């Protein structure tokens, strides 16, 4: 326990904030590859499907995200839902309460395509991808999210991903929304990848003058909301994809249209049509590191003596050979104390520092949290 204490002044303490970013790739082979079946876990309640980076029964597996299908009660298709209607609506309302909030009347707001919450089209049905906190950390870095989906007539084979839909938060680094109770979020836009143009008009692509929003990404929550209207296409349902790409756009064949995915299929089966189209997903996560830096200033006339009992022998300082020699001490640690002198933390130096009346020291102690 120290016997001499020194208080900090306002000039001795400062706070810093550092953002650490890490690139997170989620390759399609994990989700839609040949051996991905054991990576996908379904549940008896059927409300969502979980994805792992390894067979989920293995102790080495890490949970990476969940997928689910949602539909709002104000959707024109809601009355036609024959499979898990209550669950799809309940999940939609739960997500909307957390991510969009309530209006002036106390009603839950609907997901909004352009983020204005008042004007513009609404997202009343689609997919929700909830990313694991293990991957997202404190938040997704704005402008880095990318999701590629195969749009060929079939899926789950390498040749089926020659034509892809690329969904990004283009321009979100400087143009994002802050009117969500869950924090900041960006608008998702789509572009095509591959030899075949999959958009009806080029201006609909990300960066175009009339780019069409296809979803939302909530950065702090780590949640992605995709509007099924623009991912699944038939000649009668509209959307971004041209009918020449596949009979039903992203999903071909019977039971793969927007209507069937939202209405007649259970949630885990609807999610199946999405994750089997995964080609790649990537983003940069962010870890916010807050620090308090304490400048421990040791003046020339301070801490020249040690509190160690072995410093003295026979009332004499061991390190002095003559009476006229200056006192000498070696600083090895810095103790941080509360106002009532209770030891809270100890910082260790890499090597002892000599201290005598002829020198002064400033020790920089950083506390991260």
C-alpha cells in the first residue's frame, strides 16, 4: 500500500475513442454449398432458421446469423397467408417495434423503403437476417455491406451463380438514417453481376438516378431487412428482375414465387429459398474502443523514496553510500486509487525507471473499456 498519494487535475486526464474494423466474409459455400446442410439448424417452433460456420452439432461451430420470413398485417397478401400467419405477423411487429418504433397514435410503424417513415413505399413482406454479435461486434461499418444472390433458374451448384444480384448499402458512409430507435441504418440497393443484365433499366441499379431500394440494414442492431417484392419476380408481380432471367426471378419453379413464399410456405421453407441462393456476404464490423488516458506526472522532488520496508536498514537508505548522495528510487508500478484511497488498478512498467531529485517523469496510463 502506498504511503504517498498524488491527485489528478483536469489537465492530467483525457478521453479518446478508437474504432477498430475487421473484414467479415461469409462465403456461399458455408450457406449454400454441397456440405452446408449440417450447418443449418431448424427448430420445432419454425419461427427462424440458424446458420453456423461448421456443422452445428460440433463444439467448434459458431453461430453466424438467423433468417426468417415476415409479413405485416397491412400487406395486401396478409389475408391470403395460410401457413404460420400469426407467427409471420408477430415477428414483423416485433422487429418493427424495435427497429422502426411507434407513431404519434401509438401504432407500430411499418418498415419504410426510403427511411422517411412518412412518405414512400413500405416493406410489408420479406426476409430478416439477424447477424450474430460475434460477427457484428459493436456495429456494421457503413458503406461496407454486400450480399450476392444467385438469380439463375436453378440453385445450389457453382454454375447456377453465373448471374447474380448484388445488394449493397451504396453511399451509406455519408448518407444514412438516424430516425430509428435502434440506432443508425442505411438503404440497400441492388446491382447485377454476370454477363446478363438482370434489371429492367440500368437506372434502377445502385448508383442510378432512380435506384430502387430493396431493403434496409441496421448497423448497430446487425439486422438486414430485405423486401421480397424486389427479390422474387414473376410477370404479374413486378420487381427489378426481368422475366427473361428465370420463370420466377430469383426462385424458379412451382412454389417459389413471392406469393407462395409469403403465404403458403412455412417460415423455414421460405428461408430455404433465400439461403440456397447465397453466393457471398461481406461487411466490415466495428469495435468501439473507449480509453481514458491518465498522465502521471512525477516532479523532481516527488517519489524519490521507496515505501518498500527493505529500502532502509538501520535507519539508513540502502542505495546510499555517502550522506551527501541524493536519494534514489526505481519506479516499477503505478497504482490508481479512489478518493478514499482504495486501490482500484495497478499498471506495471516494462522495466524499472530510475527516479532521483535530478529528473522528472511523465507516465502515460491508458484504461480501455
